[in-house]
């Protein structure tokens, strides 16, 4: 990669994250830390508003944009979900190219959108051992509930009983297994964290009720505790 292409790629990478370290940039582009510092200085001298914080990393001052490409929050969330599925595949070139494209997409998002994207990336897991055949259209609404910390109101048909209940649920995370998407949420009816198969949700609406108690919910820790 020549210098011009590398500097352009570094700019795109900077815009795809809230903060990124010199070490991360050096590893990604296989260059020395000294070269990273020099490239950052070149961008700054060209007028790109790059800030830095000792021990944290570099960041683009919010408001600076590459050419205007606008994505809705739902479109960005859909791409994150697709990324979880694509990167689980064994076809390395597909995964690499998709990841590269996704970085470019992230680079045009605003700071708050990046925060939501990073949260959603931590809250979605996909098991791709089985053919994916989604059976509901609530995924987008649930994603928004997770990133905006908004309770969901849903009617749910029990898997083991022939009963339908109305519930308010604090959405925490999503994962895919076998042939179904699963919502992990705190159920206000049961006063406990429960799992809900999306194909068993008959109706679902986002409420305006905010919640904070589970803001630091960790999906990996949750999985560990289940085994």
C-alpha cells in the first residue's frame, strides 16, 4: 500500500471508531509506530481535525465528515447483524471484504451512532452451524430497544404451554441458534432475565420507558453463567 492510499485508509479507520490507538493502526496497516505518528501529523497538517488523549488514542473531532453518505440507524444496525453472520463463515475473502466495507460505512456515522453500533456489536452473537431462516420481523425494533435502552411491550406464545401472555421486557441482547433468533431480556412479568424466541412473539412495540439498571449487561458473561 503506497503512502497516499495508507493515509486515506487511516483516515477512514479513524472515522469508524470513537477512539483508536496508534498501536491498533500500526498493527492493522503493518507499519511502525513512528510511521503512524508521521501519517497522523500529515493528516493534521492537511486540515483534518484529529485530536489525541494520552493513554487513550486518536479521535476525529465530531462533525468532520468524508463525502456525505447518510445511513439510517436501522440500516446501520442491519449491517452490524449481517457482519456477525458473515464473519462466522469460513470463506475468508468474503469476511475480509465485508469487514473492510463495514469500516467505510461506520466512518460516516456520527459519534452517538458509533456508540450505539459498538454497543450492538457487543450484544449480538450468531451461531452459523445451521441454515438461517428468520421467522419474524421484529429484529430491527429489538435492536433499537437494546441501543436506546427502551422497554418493549410484547405478546408472547409460550413454547411449552398453549398460552399467550402480555409482557414488558427490558431488551438486553440477541443471539442466533439453530433456526431461531433469541431475545435475552428482563421480563417484568416474571421479575427475572428470560429468553424469548422471536418466532413466538406475536406482537411487539417499543415503549418510551427508559431503563438503566442493565446498561453494563455482558453477553459473554451471561453465556458463561448458563453453562
